[in-house]
C-alpha cells in the first residue's frame, strides 16, 4: 500500500551495444544477454533499450547488485527462457531498492511486456512500472528465498492503464504479491500467490477483473481498497470471480505503519470504500478469521482522515457491493489462532472478530460457532435509505450466514461484538446489475 513513488535513477544509453558490451544480436531489434556478461553491460541493455526492441535474457542466474532501470521507449519486451530457468538475483543488492523499474513520463503512451523469468531477493519491490499504458506481465516470478527482510511488492504497476498480469507467481511479499494501484482497465488472471501479506490488491483503481487466481497461505487472499489522500480515488467497477482463496492464515508480517498491517491473518478477502464491486463464483476455504468482509474507511482510519481526504472524489463508504454465488468452507473458526502478536496492528481486528463469539450458552453471538462468511461493518452511509443505504447485497453464498456487525454501535469501553451483531440477511438479500467485463488494450 505504497503512497509515494520513489524517483528512479537514470543510466546512460549505450550505442552499438552488441560491439561495446560483447553481447550478440539475433536481429536488429533484439539484444541477447547471458549471465556471463558484466552487470554494467546488463544495466546498459535495460537503460538503453530502443523502441520496439526485445531484451532476451538467456537461461541462468544473473547476479545483480543494482536496480535495473528500463528505458521508457515504447513497446519494449523483456523476456527470459522460462520462469524457473532465467533468474535475476538481487541477494547482494547494494544500490537501488527494487529489481526492475520503469518510470514513464507523464503524458506518454508507453507499452511494455515482461515474460518468462523470475526475480529473487530484492531489497524492495520486484518489478515496478509507473505511468505505463499497455503493461503486460506473463509468467513472471517474484520471491525472496534467501533475504530475511522481504520487499514490499512483487509485481507493482501503478498510475497506469491497460494492464494484464497473468500466469505469474509471487511468494513472500511483505505487503502485496500483485498490487495494482491508481490505475484503470486491469486484468489479473490465473496467477499463484503464496506467503504474501496480501495475495492480490486492487487499490484506488477503476475497471478491474480478478479471475482464475489461486491465492493461498497469505495473510489475506485479496483486497479491493480505496484509501484517502491519494492522487486517484473513487475506486469502482471491480469484479472478483472464479478464484480460490484458501488457508490464508500466514501471520501478518507487514510494516506496522502500513495500512495492510491492519488486516488480520485468516482473511479470505475484503472490500473497503469502493463502489460497484461484484464478488462471485469464488471458493473461500480455511480462512480462520473471516471469509469475506465489506468495510468502510472508518474501520482502518480515524474519522478526520476519512472525511477530509485531499481527493474530492473520495467516498469513505462502500456502495453497490454484490457478493453472490460464492462457496464458503470452514472459514472464521478462530480469528486469534494466527494473530498472536498483540503489539502488531493486525491483532486489533482479529480480537474484534473473536469478541463476537457467544460468552455462554443461549446468549447471542456468531451463529454455528464461526464468524459469518459474509460480513458488513454496518457503519451506515447517512445519505442513503436504511436499513441498507449503501446497497450491500449478498445472495446464494451457502449457509454460512450474512452478518451486520453494527460497528457504529461498538463501545470501546465494553469491547464485544456478540451483543450488537445481527443476522438480518433479508435486508441485504438484494440483486445488483452484473458489471461489464474488462478488456485491456495491449
């Protein structure tokens, strides 16, 4: 959940790269790299890449100590010989925090493709693209097998348009495996996310499809968040469908100062302060804190932050969120099981969910002895019509119950949910129009 874009260094372009650096070109627009080349030559190939060119990285492990800053010429392809065979290792990184970075000047129309290689052990993010238009990641891996302190983001396009992230694997990001922020027209499909804090996050973005992904053993399977005080706000038209969110119980190891640090381990997915979100056809299994939740800005931030955003388009309440035809299995059984560090911010929401269990037989609390599969924070938009002013709708999600937590009535002096929870499913048993498919142009 990064709010600032770090400036990137620049490197001098190299003329006649093949002769100067000893690389060979298989065609006029292809530069071949191999692991025996010097890091200076590899860096020059990236920073000096021409329009409509291919950087072709042969199989092997490339040991790098600096970030690779990619040229901002249009339509560059960076490709390897395979996700498991071409590896860029930053285990000994001494300069620059990220692995591969491209920062496109404002107003430019720059396409870029990354495919068939892996990045390991960056000090910061794996691959970051800022300001692209036509950004394609396919079969790219990012992980931290050797570095004790993991970088924040694996695959990180931000302030971009027409983005596709497909068949990629990210393991171990200390914030989010695949993060798309402040962007428009996005497809995230058929990826595998493991051992990240958040598997997938769509943040402050418009028009996104998240589908066919296997997000397991993270802290949270997915997040669709809209945060205050960012240049782009008003996230809307997001579809999350036909994904697997399984056993996302990894203890939260995110930076305690970041928003993602608030998310309790055991969260299948959550939507915060977005408009027009459709969550359907997914399977949520074994997420110990909660299956799926719809929340407002006020759960994460104070009232002043939520209501006085620097963005005039920011709306702190979720609205028109439709969760339907999902399958829930064995979720919400023990919110504190994987949230044992009482000093970490994630403990607070885990303890809140745990406080909904009945203190005694015959008293109110979570039905069937587990946190309800579909949760709504119940902080009502004052500009709508009760009992469902924000049009939060849930249908055909099995027998795991819908719960309104009524957090606007929560008393911090007597902190429990069991006395204010309601299961008024009929009030939220509504239908919203299906959202359109998203079709990026690459």
